[in-house]
C-alpha cells in the first residue's frame, strides 16, 4: 500500500521525493509520510482482510507558494484514490493543516510545511 501511494504521488503530482524521513541531502520540495495508525476492520463474527491506515503526508518546500502547490497536488491525487492492482480499496483526505512555517535548526533557512492527513482502506 505504501509503495502504491508513493508511485501515485511520484507519477502524478510532479514530486521528486516521497520518503519516510528527511535526510540532509533531501531536495525540496518533498513529501514525507508517516503511518499514524493501522486498524483491522472487524464485524461481530470475525476479522476481515480489510485494513484502514491513517497516514500523514508532510509537504515541505522552501517557499510558501511551493508548499501550497505541493499540498494541493497531494490532496488531489490521494482524495478518492483507489488501486485494485495493489489492493487499495479507497482513500479520503481527512484534514489539511497549512501551518506553513517550520524552522530548520541546522541552517538559517525556513522550511514551509503543510500536513495532509489521509485514511486509506486496503486489503492485506
């Protein structure tokens, strides 16, 4: 599911970097993703193969307009996205936090940030 999400963003959102963590050599703009929760769907009788994952996509850019454009591209590509070939049943954007200002402690530069929270239903 994660690789399918990365492929979707890399292929359709004009992003060069979609990674789970920020490295020193990461080029901006970039999207960092973090799985917040993963739950197995259940009914009263048993569990199912369906799972729901909450994923935060942190959009980072050196400019305000760059991060705004990036967050919009992530939201557009992942809201309502499905991929039956990779068992992704559905996805929805839960929220977009456009705080836009994160200090970069290792330099005197400003990194602008927006967080797009997504729920993805997929089968294991």
